[in-house]
C-alpha cells in the first residue's frame, strides 16, 4: 500500500527528517528537493529510499550536514567548488547559480566539484541549464561498483553521464545514463524490497553472473557496452575525480551506510552558450536533428518521459510506499 503526497509535502517530509538528523535547514531543503525530484521523475533508486541512509550519515558525521559549499573562480571560465564533505545538492545548486553568469562572459564554464556526495539524477541538474538556454554536460563518479574490463576489482563507480540542450519548442532534450547496465541504486532498491535482480545486471566477487542482491553488492556491476562502457567509466573517473581532487571510486566509502569517513566524491560540469558556438541559429539547428528523430515512428526523444512523469507528479502527487513512509517518520 502507498500514500499519496504532494511534491511539497514530500519535500517537507524529507527536509524534516534531515533536520532531525542534524542537517542545516537550507541544506535539508536542497537535499529534499533533489530526492523528491528524482522520485517524481520515476528514478526511485535515487529518491526517497536514499533518505534513511542519508540521515544516518548525517547523524554519524560521515556527511557534514551543515556544510556550506565554497566556490573559487580560479580562471575566467573555471570554477572550483568544495562541497566540504557535505551533501552534493547544495554544491550543485551553487554551480547552477554561478555558471550561467560565467558563460555570459566567456561562452563556456567548467565546474570541478570535490569532497562531495551522491549527485542524484544528473539529468535533473543539466536540465536546469538547458531551461536557461544553455547546453550542459555532467559526469560524476561514485563508490567502487564496476571493474575494469576483464577484472574483478571495483575500480570504477557506475559513473553516470548526462547531457541537456535547449530546443526551439521550449522543452529540452535530456540524456542521462549510467555506465553500468543498470544503476546500482536499483540493486539497493531490490535489496530493500527483498527481491532478486535479473541476470545480466551484476557479477559476484569472483566475476560470475548473479541474480542474488547480496552477491551483487559484494561484487561488481556489468558495464554497459562491456569493454566500451568500462573505458568510458575510466574517462569519468579522470574528469570527475582525478582532475577535481576528489576520491577515486576505489577510495570512496559507501553511500548506503554510515560507516567510515566521508565518501569525498567528485562531479564535473561543462556548460556552453549555444549561440556563442553556433551563432543565432544554433538552437534551431539542434531542433532539426531532434525533430527528425521524432518524425520516425517508434522513436522517442530522451528526457520527455521524465518530464511527463514530473508534470504528473506535480498535478497528482507522489505515491510513497507505507514501509518507506513509516521508516522516514521514525527517523
């Protein structure tokens, strides 16, 4: 059974639980918005089911719940953001606030975020730039979950990549994908629900295919595209951790428990002014390709399903399962 909450009610529920766990009011509101936006977009693995772990980490000090991110503009187009071992969402909010002004001056902006945490659904962050008429690319690393191709040691995270661009009709294109075949959050969600996972998602610690959730969490995720996905995960590690000064996946602690030091993850953002690159018709040119895709039967435009789900959530609310709701209220 589930209870229907409005988006505002769900955000308030999440923020209150975080505040009871020692998170500052502004930080709690930012995190609550991020988790509920993921829930509304149909990405429950990055949504409210993360909240119990988040609160436990805030209470234990694994996350600095009152941390205020700091931005340092070290070059005209380069912003270094220290998340200060706090939640990622306040640091991402800071990037979204600061980068458009830099792009207005230079045509391009890069943000390097370090000492960060779970970045949530990256597509929701890059979409905020696209809504302002900008093109954005984002990468983030995560705790060790995926091995180099042919190996068994989890040197890479599932390492998502997201891209968003404005279109003439006002609704942007948003591409958001994890470099594992399935986001690890879906495995954790299966564990919380007590179900198995499909074959092909994960390998056990010896590199054998498994449908057992515990064996999967002790092993590694299968990379999307096999060797090609593992190579892309390497690129993400270098950009989001190697260059930002963040922990590599193999150095980061788990996002699912309150043990150990802060995970210290990193995020990389590249934001571009389309008109500065391609002239006044740049956005129209982007639309030419997307609408050619839409004209072909059976195709779909990335990001449209997520947008429709969020509009529906705003109108009809979000279904929160009773067990999850009870766990949040018990915090």
